[in-house]
């Protein structure tokens, strides 16, 4: 396996870290599980990526979200003076957002649907930000031009958002908690049959450590997995995968790969400053 079985080892570290944290949190409550995932992400991600619980906000003050946001820590220092206090929720400008994660200890049938709707709201509000062109070297100079799908499996612009629904456990189609990968996969197929095909859907849904739904498209009879929801005109769907205790490693690797590819635009600091000066 590549790089000495990197993904599997990452998965093991993720699980071990989750077990270590579980002694301090009651995962029956959503907030505690979100906080635990924040601690794990902070330990694994490079320092330039900020991790918080909170909402994303556009320049008009519209807000969406309530779970985990990964943002540009260098460009956007948060107003939170309590470092890594994940019980406090923050407001992150849409221009600074890399990723949004809906974290659930157990994904029930109802939570599955609610998480999908939350992701759609996040993607909708983040679509308001100015796109960064594939060949822009500076977010302040130049503008986005649609040059088509230069690389078929990647977006036409450099600042999409990646969205993921992450569940430590899942349920079967009868809404009963289970770790049987066949029953979870059966539930996932039922959900997929009723899901609207939309670019607002998440890139990945983790259903415990043995199952995952990963977005991709069909090309010449082959299924091509992608980092982001495809916008290349191909038929888009999900790979409904049974995995060997590897979902969390795949989740972390896709997250890291996606945010590494993203090149965010500028936060309108000058407009904010001028507005503040003129409104005195």
C-alpha cells in the first residue's frame, strides 16, 4: 500500500484518539462529539488551517451552519480569545472557509436527512463568494474566467468548499443502530435512491468506520471518484462502499487532499474598513 499503508495507519490513530477523548465526553450529546472531532482535526491538520464550531457568514450578515468549520487561520484570525475552546461557536466569513463537517455520533435516518439539508444551505451561501480562477496567482489581481473543465475530475475554479457528513456509527434501514456493514450499505442504497442529484450535496458521507458514500461520476463506463462534487457535465452519483475499518482514514485523507487543492480568495478587508470609517 502507498506510503507504508498511510490511510490505514491514519485511521487507527483517528480511532485511538477518539477512544482517548471519549473518557472526558458523553457522546450521547451532539456538542460533545463535535468538540471531540475538533480536537482530533486540530491534532492532525497543519497549523494554517483553523478548526472551530460555528457558522459561516456572508458580507450581508446572513448565516448558515452549526457544526465544524475549517477555515484559513492565517488570513482570518478569529475573535475568540479562548484558544481551542470548542464549546464557543464562532462566525467565519464565507471567503475564509475551506470545509464544513456535519458531525454526528450516530447517524439516524432523520439526522441523515437533516445533515443533507444543512450541507445544502452551507454550499448555497458559500457560492456567493467570488470565484478564484484556475490560473490566478493572486486573489487580489485578475478575475475568474470559466475555461471549462481543464482537468475533468476537478472544479473549474480553485475555491470550492468541501462538505462532509461524519458519523461514528450508523443505523440500518429500520433506523436501528448497527455495525453490520451490509445493513448499513442497504440503508445507504435506500437513501441514495431518494436523494436529489444536486451540486449542493456533500462530497462524502461517513457511516461508521466500515461504510462510506463517496461522490463521483461515470465516464466511458467507469466510475471516477472525485475530491469535489463534479461540475463537468457527467452523470454524478455516489460510490456506496463497504470498507475494512478504514472510513475515518479515508475521510481524513480526502479532507486533507481537498483543502490542500483549494486556493481561497480575498476577504474584503478594504471594503469593511471603508464602510466602518464612513458610518461614523
